């Protein structure tokens, strides 16, 4: 079996996927023959999943490119079993599940004489999960996600922009997939541009026409942070419209638990500390919560700390909001407000206990 392992490593180093796959199959056979059935099954399971993934990626290997820059204008995401479901409000989760079920049962819906359009518009503040939702739909349906950032698609020549739009829809229409149009409002913004109006209309009309002609076997998802800029004609193209908002306290608690679960922390099992910490995060987006938690964990690792404490997380929340320590008194007040004891504030931030107590008296 050493030969197979060496060959698999060789294939991985030179990027020969078929060599890796073929010798892994041989290794699985040899393991099974030698009695290690459990490991053999695990390898075969990986091979089935990865072979499907490799085949899917090969189908998307020739991406459309921008005429001017010659850069790819789409990215491909292939879902796998490692994807974790997003933390969302229950009614939003239910709406997304309903959208997925309607796609999966589209033949029955069509037989009932109902027009079937699988299109979803997501809008809300930045960092609130629009891309994650698109990936979640990809994960649940098993469809590859073809992502287009429309802000990177717009050419200095409007005629080229219309051609790029056509390239993307032609590319996505060749196989069942999810076409994800990110920064969707950028085309609507063009209508207020100072360029020649007729050409601008042709760009928007090209987008709308391509949406209308898009395959019923695929899904269209669009996302925007600026829904107020969208043309009224755009809204009618979507069968489901969902607003994604910043997380509430309960969602923040779940997010913190999710992001810190692989790290040793003193807040996971302490609901009181977790609740106070979540209150400190109030008004921060899903993506910002992840950034803050990751910053705290990284700092704990750098400083050789075994545990990531609530005051470590609160320190990062404060810095994320203010980008600096406004004043020692303001920082101490913040820590005490969200559950750090006077002794903890003194011991971990080099403040004298007297100074901490003086601040505490002022806030009582």
C-alpha cells in the first residue's frame, strides 16, 4: 500500500486529479482486502463526492471573459457536505426553504397550470448573509453557483457591458445551475449616468430580456445593498423577494457560539455572559460578528492564551466600533456594562483596581 500512497502524493503535487483518483481506488481495494473495511469505505465515500465535484468543475472550466480586461467575469462555487446552514430569523429560513421546495417540485407546479419562475431577490445591509444564502440554496439543491459581481462587469464602453451580460446568461444557460448576480443595483444606477440615454436603456433592457429568457431548470438569485435604486421593472422579474436584516440578540448568541465553537472559551456555556456579550454586539452585521470573534481568537492564540474570555471578545467589539480606545474611562465603563467584573478589568487590562472602582462609582 506504500506504493499507492506515494503515487497519490505524486498526483497531488503535479495536479493530476485522475492519478489521485485511480490510485486512491486501488488503495481502498487493498485496505478492504486486508480487513480495514471502515477506512476503505471512508476513502470510497470521499472519492464519490470528489469525483462528482471534479466533473462539475470540469463542465464550468471555460469561463466567459471581459472583452477589455480579458479577466474572468464569473466565479464558480460547488457545494459539499462541509457547508453549514446560515443562522437566520426563522421566518426568513422558512421563506428560503419554501423557495427551494418550489424549485424541486416545479414539474408538479407547471402541471397545475402555474407559471414557474425560480428567481429570488435578496436585499439588505452589507454583511447580512446575501452571498451565504445563495450558497445555502446551492448546497440544498446541489446546483453549482455561478457568481457574477455586476460592479466588476460594467465596462467603460456600454456596448461591451451588454455583451458581457449576454455572455454570462449564455454560459449559465448551458447547464443547470444557480446564477447569482451580486451588486445587482449597479446596472440600475447606470440609468442615472450622464452617458447617452439610449445606450443606457439598451444595457438595462438587455439584462431584463436575459432574465426573462433564462432557463426554467436553473435558479436566478440577485442581491443588492441598495434596493431603492432598482428600476420598477426589475422587481416584477422575481418570484420571491426577501429582506435580510442585521441579527437580533438571539441570532448573535447563536453566531458567537458557532464561530467560537472550535476554540476554548468561557462564554459558550454561560448564558448570562453570552447574553451580555450579545447585547454589546447589537447593531453589528453577521459578517462583522464573525470578524470580531475571529480577531479575539487570533489575539488569544498570538498571546498564548488557553482560553478566549468574554473580556477578550468585548475588547474586540469596542475596537471594532471605535477603532481606538476613546479614553480609559470609556473603555472600562464599556467592559463593566457588559459583564466584566472590576477585578477582571483590572487584572487583564493593566488598570489599577482603584481606577476601575472610580469609574464604576461614576456609572452607578
